[in-house]
C-alpha cells in the first residue's frame, strides 16, 4: 500500500510538472515580448555580431601625413605605409593644425609627422624620429596605425644598416640587421582578430542574459496583470514547490537546449572562428551552464515587479558580467573582492570554460574547476529558487487570508448596520 501511494504521488508530481511546463510554453508563445527575447534575440544577435566582426582585423585605416622633410626618404616612408594593408594615407596635410582638424572631423584616425631634419639626421648617421599621433578611442585603429609605423621604420632602418655594413652575402646582412632572431607564433588566435577574441564570450553571455530577460519579463507581466498563477497555487497542479520550479525550468531547458547548441557550436562554424575544442565537450559544458542560468533567472524573477525592470537590470549588468568573466580584462588583474562577486554568476564559469575549450582546445579535465562550479550553482540556485517561490506563495496566501478576513468583517459590519436600520424603521 505504501509503495502504491508513493508511486501515485510520483506520477501525480510528474503530471503536474508537465502541466506547468505546458502552461509556461503557452505563455511564452502568446507573449510577444518574451517570445522575442527567448527565440528571436538568440537567433539574430549572434549572426549580427559575427557578421560585423567577421573581418577580424581593421584594414585601410585613414591617416593624415605631415611631411616637413620633403625628401626622398620621407616619400619612401610614406609609400611603404600606404602599401601596408592596415593603413591608408588619405591626406597630405600642410601642417599639424590642418592634420588635427582632419582627425577632429573624423576624416582621419591618426597622424604621421615627419620632421624637417628627418633625411638630414639619417644621412649624418644619426637617429631620426617619426611622430605618430593616434585616436585612442578605438584600440584596433590605434594598433593598426602604430604597428604599421613601427614595422616600416624597422624595415627602413634595416635597409640603411645593410647598405652601411659592407657585407657580401644576404646571410651576413640578415645577421647584421637581426642578430637575435625570433619566430612569432600567435597561439589560439592566429589572425589576431577581434572576433575570435571577444565573440566566444559574447555568445555565452547572450544565453544567460536572454534567459534573464525572458523569465523576468514573464514574471513581471504576471504581476502587472495581477495573475499570480506562476506564484499562487490556483489548482492542484501548483500544490508543490519542486514541481513548479521543475516544470518551468524544463520549458526553458527545452528551448535553450537548441539555442545553446546553435550559439556554442553552429555559429562559430558558420563564420569560421577558431574551433579547437570537441563538440561533445562543448555540449557537456553547456548543459550545467544553461541549467544554472535558468535557476538563476527563476530566482531573480521573484524580485521583478514590472516587466520593464528586467530590461534595465540586464542592460546594466551585461558589460560588468563580461569584464568579470576575465576575457576582456585579465582575470589575474581583477581584485579578490570582485573575483568573489563574479563567482555568484553562471556566466563567469560558463564563459571561462567555453573559451578554454573552444579557442584553446582544452579538455573537460582541464576545465574541471569551472565544470564543478557550474553544477554547484545548478544545485544552489535550484534550492534558492524553490525557497523564494515558497516565500512568495506563503506571502500571497497570507495576503489572501487577510483580504478574506477583511471582506468577512466588512460584510459583518454591513449586516449589523442593516439590522440597526431596520430596527429604527420599525
């Protein structure tokens, strides 16, 4: 008998969880705002970002040149810079004032200033300098302008040194101009591209942020419409806390199982980003990350009073989440306090694990710390979500009882008033 009763309760719990899952799915499909953030944004944003950064590096950055030397060597320097793929000599300014106006009007992104004594100092076997002025607001353009000037100056310096060395063979010229040689091998990002550097982290952050938007907007809409069916048990299906949280989470897991595979595996392949990791390992990491993000969103959704609030929250936290993940800013340079704060969010461990597997070819054993941390967050946020849902239900019941008691007292006062009025009339 006891076993039959236990089986019956388990069966009823599964049926109730499936009912809640179905109701949550209907709500998502009928709410245009939630549908947009849960389906359209994860599908469209990665394509937009990947297409924008698909070139990886900037090319043909316009610069203005102030040639005060007017010599053959200065013209050679300008020609080499213009021939480089990253820089385009767009303007020949008469003086620095004109060049600064061009930069101020955003017609040029930097300035090369060749001093009047450039060729004279070189002919006297003295060191000459080139002035490089860059717009530091865009780091990729600064990098292109500065590195191009540096590479051209080194190349011209090597040519001058070769002519003065008096060597007889090319090998002797190589040794005299570059006695200590080195091989530059960029690992994990061969092209040095911005897309391969930042987009893996952005793809993972999109999963968490869109889940927060969708779950929070659904909860805010329910409160605005005074429909607490996701918090107050209106039927027997909502009689258990675990089945409520489990049913809701399975609805979002069903959707984001597809979205996570699309964001984590398909998008990088479509745009040919660096993919050194195993697809199976990526999917194994994405499972706890999606679950942790869902339970994290369910926990925060109980604090959302209006549906607009969640959009402000997500917009405010997106950039800090990216910085705290340790991708755009080195993890070693983040203070201990902020590293502890970062441990509270699934995106921190999800981004780190995904980037190391996807871009660096790490195995599941190499990211075991992040993988365990994600499962710990899954358990912690699941029970925390159950706790806040239970608190909301008890609070709603208390308000309902208070309202019922108030209505009873009001009816009782009205009844007594009618009795007194009838007695006076008699």
